[in-house]
C-alpha cells in the first residue's frame, strides 16, 4: 500500500476543495492511495523478551518520507518468548476473520506504548502500521509534534491530525497508533469507529516514571513546567487523564496493564513485555466480537 502525504500552499484566488483544507501556511494533502494493503513480509519469530520500559529499536516508529511511499513498519527483528510467539499467532488467526480487513486504532495516554504494541499487532495480523503523529509531522514538513506546537499551536496540530485520521479511515488492513489527544474530538471517533478501537490503559504513576526517565522534550503538553520531572509529569498526566478518560472509555476494547500484571501474579506493569500487552489486546478484540455477536442474537 502506498500513502502519499504532502504539503501544498493554496493558489492565490482559488478555494481549496476535496482533500485540501488550509491551516495557516500549511495544508494537509493526502494524495490518492491504493487500498490494497501491503502485508508485512513473513519472518521467523525470534526468541527472547523485551521489557515494556525499554522498547526494542526494531519496534521504533518507521521514518516516513513526505510525498513518498509510506511502507509498513517492522523490517527489523521482533523478539518474543516461545510461548508468546505461539499465542500471538493463534490469537491473531482467531481475530482476523472478525476484523475482515477493518483497521485497528490504538488510543491511550502519551507514553502508553501504542507504537510498540501497534507494530507487534501489525506484524502478527499481516497489517500495515502507521503512527498518526509521524504522518502529521511529514504532512506539515515539521520534524516533531513539539515543534509544531511551538511554531503554530495545538489547534493547528489537531486540525491536521483529524485530516490524517479521516484519510486513514478510508483504507483497510492498518494498525494505527494515534496521538494521546486524538480522542478529544468527536469527529475523530467517527473516523476511528469505521474500524476497531483499543485503549491501552496504563497507570499514571508508571507513565510518569517512564516519561520522566526519557525526558519531556518530545511531549509538548508536559514540557512547559519546571521542577521535578516525575512530579510535573504526574501532575500534568493526571489533569489530562481527567479530561480524556470518558473519551478513552468510548473504545471498543480496553487493555488494562494492571489486569495483565495481576494475571501474571504481580503488580509491576513496567516489567510487562510489549508482546504480553499485544496478546491481551487480541484477547480483548476477540471478547468484543463475541459480546457483540451475543447481543445481536
């Protein structure tokens, strides 16, 4: 599948139409795409495990080039334990018939692991992977979300984010990692509900510790305040979550990391592997389908 994302300035004296909509000096313009999904190349699953708090470099966001083909992610090795690899394959096969080509949208707070888990899901489902934040960055020609906020505004970013989600929603067989605030606009839900939405619910304490450890420079909504990194991250995350929790609850499936940890016999979510979280996501997708079928019958 090829998705072309570019930026165009409107010609003088002409109105924008169709996929083109101005936002200040820039406009998101998603050029025609093929709806034939590109499957990830078949690869042998590699044994091993990768802690949630130290994501494998192979699972980091793929670099997309503006106005160039956006290839599906996952060209490096992904590490699983033998048991996790087997369960991932089995559960993916169970879920695929229900998905029937529909996209999967991961929602959740910043730092919740949407990109890491999303790439695992894309691989085992044979889907392509996209990070909506990365697509916005390429569309407006600015290298980071933080810089977009600084040079323009959050509203400018949100407008472009909505247009990216709109265009992705017309496609098939994608796993999309959305930005933490994508859920606040009802229009975004109208796009995401064309597929299946999964909320990665991570305790705020764990998120704050993780973000404080790596820094807040890439997190524009956290980077303004001075003081102790953990304290300011936790305070801001708490405020944001209170604003967004009802929106996150609109997701079709909720993946609670606390619940996964309890099933494993402990309460430390930071030692959960991304593949364990992906397995739970597949289980929750399957449960959602089962419950929906029972209601219909």
